[in-house]
């Protein structure tokens, strides 16, 4: 029985980890539905412990959805990584990596390219897309469960990821809410779903290829993208199973802002309305300039100098080639011209985020930037 139950909203908790005392660490699962046909949606936040703004976004989503008719169902999982959230060092949340194994919390999801190929080879030509989709979802769920139960065990991050993926794999739409260190809003969009750029109220879009690097959005979209490609090759016709997955970067980590969270929630509601989940005409994608870049043109800028850094440009600011992006103070040379090194923009660019600290080692990832971007 759910801990909270109404005709539309249910809430229960699942255990995602155990601490050293053997106590379960639980997260709430909110499910809201009007039992009308439509897509299933899964939204989670805070897989990295310091990335907390998504929880405020989910709060605003839940407030709005309780007064909005839903076609399909929406599952909301705030603070999905309570381990990471509670790893503190002084005033900082050190929640990006599993502290025992050093694994990035967002790199342990399941994807098996060979499984996709084998399944595609087993499909009969006269099977309907709905049956293919349902059977493949069952296979994915069984594979994730088997991975969790395998006798050699798994590291904590992968246990957590797979427990969450059992929920996400059932969905047609997956949104993973993140934050950068010091960041402006941007969204990662699979190249096959470029149309979604106009459906999100986010000004900066990164288009990513069908390559799995361990993250939740990749585990979801690579699976279905690859299946569609294999079936297209076999039967020489297009397949579209209607599954989309995105990572939404909603500003800076270690900060929550209720007003900004409400704006981001409205943007997500606009996307859901465009997908037929909501029919409330109040929710529309915002009219704004949108800029896009391929992943190959999303560049990391490193500093060759260690020292104390001043960030001279803000995330989201357009920068011209030759502009000063940062100044690094070398305290071992304060008396001469070697005291300050300038970091110069090598081309026209837009920084999306920068390193959070004013103290940097040489080789630090100082900025991540759009280059060769285009207006969408």
C-alpha cells in the first residue's frame, strides 16, 4: 500500500542503498495519473549530491500537476541519491563520486549493444511496433534485475543507478535534472530528437550522438535509437518507438532558487504539453532564441597555469576571439610581470559553465564552451 494515496497521486518510498549501520536509505516516488492513455514520463533529480535545484523544480511540477489533467502517467523522484546529498566536507557537498569506489554517480547505468542487435534479429516482420516496444521493455527490465542480482555484487553507484533505471526503463520520456558547478541552463539532446530543441524552454542545446558513456539519458536513448536503426536496416522502413531521454542542466550546483525553479518547471510542462501528456493550453514552450552545438564543438578549456583565478566572463555570455576569459594570479611571482597569466578565448564562444573555485591547479577544466554554434 502506498504511504499517500489519492485518486490521482500516490507516494511510496524505495530503498536505494544501505549505510554502514545497515539502515536503508530511501527516496520518495511520486506517481500521478488520470488513467487516460498517453506517454509514461520519468523525472529524477540530484543524482549528484550537490545538484539540488532539480528538487525545487520537481516541487513546482508536483504543485502544478495536481491541478492539471494528465494523459499517461508521470513518475517524479526527487533527491534520488541520498548518499551523495549527505557527503559533506565543511560547507561543500562532495557528492559527485561514490566515496568508497570513486565512481561517478551518473556512470553506472545499463546498456548492451549486442542485446539490441540480438533482439532486433529476432523480431518478425509482421509484429506491430507496440508489441515490439512492450517486449523489448520487458527484456530490458529483466536484464537490469539480473545485473542487480548477479552473484559477485556491484559497487554502490551502480547499485543505485540500476535501482533507479528499473523505474526509468518503463517510461517513454526520461528527464534527468542536473546542475553545473557555476552554470547557465543547457540541455543535452540526442541527434535523432533534434525537434525537441524547440519544445524545451532552454536557450542552449547540445546535440549528442548515439554513444553510450554510462549516463541515464544515454542508457535510454541509445537503446531505442539503436533498435530503430537495426530494424530499419532489416525491414527497409522507418521505426519510431516514441522514446526520448534528456539531461537538463538547470543552473549552478549548491544553490536553490524557488523563483527560477518555477520557471524551469513551466518549461518542462511546456515540453510535456507538446508531447501530448498535458492538454492545458497554459503550458507552451517559451519563445526565445535557441542556440545549438554538436557535442564535438562543445569544448573544454583548461588552464596551463596554477594559481588564484578571476573568472572574467559569465556562463551564457557571448565571447569574441581574443577576449580575456580569466586571469590567474601566481603568488610566487607577485613582484614581476609573471604574476598574472591571462586565459584568452581561442575563438568566438559561449561558456556554459566554469570551475567553482578560485584556486586552481594547472590542467584544471576552467570552462566548458559552445563553439561553432548555430541559431536554431
